[in-house]
């Protein structure tokens, strides 16, 4: 993909995710919550310019910092998201003002990392940002699913007719 297409994909995914999370949404722990981050990671890893060949060490350090920032943003976003369980057992989530603050700080850190890379002369491709976004979404979704499991009441199996009857373990005599 070209750089412009990568940027448009990143902006579209980020906007979609942020808008969806600012309103209440049901957490479905049975679905494939890891699928979107996996697709984004595959798209990012397909690109050859993930690491600058001329500044290998600096590029890897910046990529690692970008990924760590993505993981921290995902964890911060997940822990600042309000979750609650309805009486029917459905678990819902909604991002809070603190979640928005996490995003703003995260964007600032990413801009700072990009500026540092530009000062060092490191060629930075948008695939690093896409990979970090995948890490953010994966960590956030994983923590929310884990939190949702802790809110759900343990399922009590319904008794069927005859479950409470005494059953003999020996042979029955007629």
C-alpha cells in the first residue's frame, strides 16, 4: 500500500474505534475480539519499510518505543473504560473522559516519537503506526474481555425434573 492509503486506513480505523467507544456498546466475549488487530498487524507487517535499513538500531528502538506506547495506551484505555453488567447478564462498556485523555496523551507521545525519528534522520513508514494501533486494540480488547468475564455471574445450571431424587449406586431389585 502507498503511504497515503496507510494513513487513510489508520485515520479511518482510529475514528471508527473512538466514535464507537464513546457510546455504550455491549461486550460480546464470544466473538473474535482479536480479529481486527490481527488484520491490522498483518497489513503492517507486509510492508517492507517497517525498519529503516540505513538507521537499523535507531529504527528498531523507535519501533519498540512505538509498540510499548501502543500497549500502554491500550491498557490505559481499557482500565479507564467503564463497564457494567445488566440484570440479564449482558456486559456493557463506555469510554470515559479519562479514556479520551489517554488517547490525547498517546497521540502526543506518538507525535513526539515521530519528531525524534525525523531529527535522527530515520525513515519512518506508516506501518509502524499501524502495528502500534493493532497492539493498542489487541491489549484494550483483551483487558475488556477479561474484565467482562469477572463481572458476569457464574452460570447456575437449571435443575431438571428428577435431579434431586436419590439414585442408588448399587443394583436395583425388583
